């Protein structure tokens, strides 16, 4: 029986969004990185570029993500730990020093403060002499999954949605090659969802974003071509391949049939994949290299446009330089030695793969129907419906591990009594002091009156209905900090409190 569902590069894109896929162009090889101050992260980025990465992926520390400056009381002990500390345009200038932004694609994992970090990035590129309209990259900018699975939100959902649609509109004019959102299933999966739930809740969020943009007066084909997605590649090899194929088909029909998109680019699901951090084990960490390799191969066989491979030691600490290099080499072996890039959708037509693809698609539609019946995505988040579904799935998964029904090598089977000591990355505590001192120097050297004027204009804009990106850009340009900009928006929008 022939199960082959159409051709690659043709609607509904089950077999890939491009006709030739990796035969004409490989996926972008990114390594998610960032720690300490901008100077330390700049050195890591330049090292990764020298080793063959084809795009940068920036991790920001928690204070930056939550809209706190590095010297805020809430930032103490967290500066530079989960990612790089960025408090002002000066930090962003140092982060990308000697890295020509006109020539590199940059992904930034930032949500609540995405508008500010995008403004900093655009200003750095401008200072380098780059054409803003030619810049390529992505901001995550996916606030709904923060309420569902991750928690780095600031404002309530509805004003947060306004900021996102303002970014859509502004970037559509000013940075047309930039992906204005990376709608993320990754963190939903890391929180414990199933593969089907990962797609369902991601697409529920996508529906909410598209509806909000249309309600704000944007035509679907004006912003949809720059929507992108971010998925997890987990352990079940065949299920993950089928998940990516089902995702493309679901999205193509959703955009055409529900939202009336006409532009073919609006129908193409383009996505970044990261291997599953939650599957990495502190026990026998070298085994994580094997896990990551299988997950990376599933992402490639599933047709990803961009890929990050986790490092073996991430269950213990931030990755060492050696571990990051091995993770990158994993991608390069898949790309240049495995031979899987010579054929478009090499698994297409497999009865197992096609039936799994169909099954996941049916499951996603069942969840989307339930969410609609619950009053839509925002209502399903506010009532905790989506969060409860994920928590139940996570509980079942963990129960399977504890009962031994689900085998995790090195954890509940094939343990090793004497574990060797693994060298891990250690962040120098002095970096936090250095970052705070640099921030204070920036404040001392800028024009206080200019900052006060631009921040007042931003607050006034927030109280009105105009696009917030121009006043954010103006404030960023005079070295207003992440915390100062966030505080002006907090004054108008308030802060979200989980019920």
C-alpha cells in the first residue's frame, strides 16, 4: 500500500516545506549559549562561530527575562547564571562586539522583555552600519507558554498580547526578514506534556496570537510569513519524526481554512528544534551524547529548519566548552556523514510513520476542540485547563519511571555504582559584581534628562493605543535599562499573579 502523502514543498507540506530540503540547504546549526557578562558570552559566541555554528542562539539570565536590572534586589545571586546578563544597550553592544550582525542569524530566547531586547539588537546593528531591513533571526516572544509552562511573565496576558502584536506590526515594516515570534512547544514538553499535547497547546497559542493580530488590524498575510515555531525532540524516535510531519500538515490547514491565508509562506510551518533537556541525566552523563544524537536525527528526519543540540553535562551545570563542541559535532556528523540529507523525507511512506502522523493529527484536533469549548486559549489558561493537562501527563511519565515500566538508562536500570567525577563549568561569582559595576557606570555616563523624557513618553504611549515599539526604541537608544523600561510598563499594565 502506498502511504506517501503528496510531494515535498507542496501543500499541506507533510513531507517538508521546501522541495529539495537539505539537498539545497542544510538546517541552521545553533548552539544555545550565554552566561555571566556580555564579554564572557561574546567570547563563547566567537568560539562557536569558529567551530562551525551557522547561527547564534542567546540565553538570557532570569533577571533580564523578568525585567529586573542586574543591581535590583530580586536579581541577587541570579545575575549571569541561566544566561547572559543584559541590562542596557551597552551590554548588547559588548555582547556582539566583532560579530557582524549583517552576516549572522541570531535567535534570542526572550519573552516578557522581548520588545526591549529586540530594540537593543536593532540599535547595535544600526551602529555597526547594518541595514535593519536585512537582519535575520528570531525572538521567542511567546508569552502564553510562560503562563502555561515556564513562568517568566511580567504583565497580565491581555496587555502582554498587545506588546506582541505591536512587535508584529513594527517589525513587519522595519525588520521584514526577522521572525517576530517563535511559538514554543519546547517548554510545554519540558514541563511534562506528551508529544500530542506539545503540538495541541502550541497551536492553541498560535491561534490566539493570529486572532489577536487580526483584531489589531493586521492582515493575516502581512505577518504570518514571519511566524516561526520551536519544538522539542524527545526520546521516542519514530513518534518525534511523525510529530514534526503532523505539525506541518495541521498548521497548513489551520492557516488556510480557519484564517484564510493566501500567501504560500503563511501556510509553511518553519521551526527550530532543541533536543530534550529534561531527558538528560546526571548519572553517566556521557550517555547523554547518545540521547542527543538520536533526538537530533529525529529532528532532521522530521524536517527542522534550525537545530540546537544539548550538551552532555547540562543536568549538572552550564556546559563546558568541550561539551558544547561535542554537541555541535553531533549535528555536523548527522549533516555531513550520515547520508540522511541526500533524500527529502526519507521516512515518508513508511506505514508506521504515516499512521503515527495521522494519529497525532487526530489527537491534536481533539485537544483544540476541547480548548475551543472551554472558551479559547486565554480562558483555558486562566482556568488552568491546559496546565492541569500537562501536570497529569508529567505525573504519569514520572510514575512510569518510578515503577520501572519506563526505563531510563543509568537511573532505574543499568546503574553504575561508582560514578566518575565529571568536570563541570563554574561561574565566577566576581562576574556579578563586575556586571553591577558596569551598569552603574552606564547610568552615570548617560543623559538623565534624555532618559527621563523618553521613559515618560513610553509610559504615555502605554496609556494610549499607539504602537509601543517606537518609544521603546527611543528609550533604549539613550541607554534606558531593561528594568526602567519594564517598570514604566508595569506602572500601566500591572503584574500578572497566578491564581
